[in-house]
C-alpha cells in the first residue's frame, strides 16, 4: 500500500487477550485518510486498548496493524519512535503537567523533539493556542482552568507537532454542554483545516453523530456494525439499536456475569 492509498491505518484479523480474557477476536477496522473515524461500544469492550495497539504500546496476539502499509509490529525502537511522531494524542483527562503553565504544556513536545529556537517555539505555541481560543490563557496554570479549557489546552498540545493522525480518547467526558459543543466543533475544524486523520473513542452517540465520517461499533471482540452515524442510527440489529438509542433492555446486559444470585447469597459455603 502506498501513501496515496485512501486507507491510512488497517487493522486486520487482530486477536488480543488480557490474561485468559479475550478482548478482540478477528477484529478488522480501517481508518481512512482525511476522515474522522469514531470507535464506539459498551464499557469494557477494549476501545482504549485498541488505541494502545494502534500506537504499539501493546502487541496483538495475532493479526497486524498497518500504518501506511507498514506493519508496526516489525519496527525497531528507533523506527517506532519516528512513527509515533506522526501521532498526536488527546488523553481522557487531558493529562496536563500541573507544574507547568499552559504555554509550557503546549511547548513541551517541541522542546523534547525539536531544536527550534525559543522565538520559533513561541510562535508555534501561540498559533496553536489561538486555534483553540486560549491564546489569552498562555500564562495560566492548569489548576486555574475549567475542565473545558484544560481539554482545549491538551488539544493544542496534541497538535503542536503537526501530526498526521490525531487520537481522541473520550474527549467529551465530564464536560458541560457548552464546552462539549466547543470541543466537537474543534475536532471537525482541526481535521478539515489541517488535512489530518482523526480517531475518536467516545460513548457520546449524539456528539459522534455530528462529527464522525465513519463509525465502528465494537462488541464481543469484533465489529458489530460500521458505517456513517446515520446508517448506524437506522440499523436493525438489536445490539446496535440498544447502544445507539440508549435502551436499557437488549443484548448488552446490565449485570456482569456472576454465579446465581440466590445460590451465592444462601449457598452452603456461606458463613
């Protein structure tokens, strides 16, 4: 696969287990160049684990993860670090460094991975902060920021190295409706303005529907459904309907697998 291919990342026949518990079984996902791709699914289905496999923090038991046609499982440590510089990451909680100002949080990747002068670093950092509407907060400390502001600073840091692929891990968690709306618009605007590809993991069906080009619903270790958010909303599968419409009853049970309730409470082995 050449760099001109529409498929930037391909996950093929991927198996991964944690101990004796299978997480993925024959998983197939394609991330297309220039699109916002959403990964959804019930809690515990391995969405964040998938991000770790894509960035090779974890290795699959079987199958491959291809980035521009390269199997990242075959890369040397040096090649892997070079590959990871093509990624930007927005963590679930923002993960700002609490002892550094907003400016220095965003500047951190530049100071670590480039030899830019302080003048150029200042220019790049202020440009990224301006893009997320927080140039005026450059001298503030993380403790002075609201949740939405902190998430926007983390987004500025994630894109400060001009990555080709931007990964969002639950970017809407804990945000008020206004902050959530701001982040949703930024995800779409940054993707289109910078010509990047975005991978977005989230439970927020409504927000995903406004920003994603393609969505994957993962359940039981495989892709249960994929397509545009509109296609998933109209799917006839019981599991897809339950997740997309927030239905309490359906294939996904409320209770985690456990022994019989009465037997466990009143069993002969009880004290």
